[in-house]
């Protein structure tokens, strides 16, 4: 879980297995970046909470393999009782 109230840049080194990315906090209009780093051994499969909205509704396929790096950038569109919405895009497989 990523605490949006703690910073605007976040980095997660994943562990092998399945990880679902979720967020708490945040304020309308904030921009955030989330760097996802695959473990040096094993594969982490990544999913995203329903807060994340991607272009055309297509969740990105996160890179798999030793120490691969991906970047998710997003803007906080809405926070609150109606449900958080994060408008997100992905840069995949940085080398």
C-alpha cells in the first residue's frame, strides 16, 4: 500500500509472488510517480486496485525478470466517499 500523503515519489522493490498495488490518502490534483522494481530472483506479478484508471481501461503488463524497472505516473482525480480515482499511465521495461 502506497501512502500518498507521505511523498509524491514512491519506489517499491517487489518480492516474488503476487502484489496488488493500492493507495491511501492523496489530494485532488496531486501528481505522483511509482517506480516498481522486480526482485533479483523470482517473478512478481503485479495487479492494481480499482483506484487506478488506465487509458482505454487497459491495465499495463508489468515487466517480469531480474531487477526490471517500470514507472507508473498518475494524477489524483478524486478522493473520498465516492471512491478514489487515479488517472494513470505506464512506462515499461526501463533499461
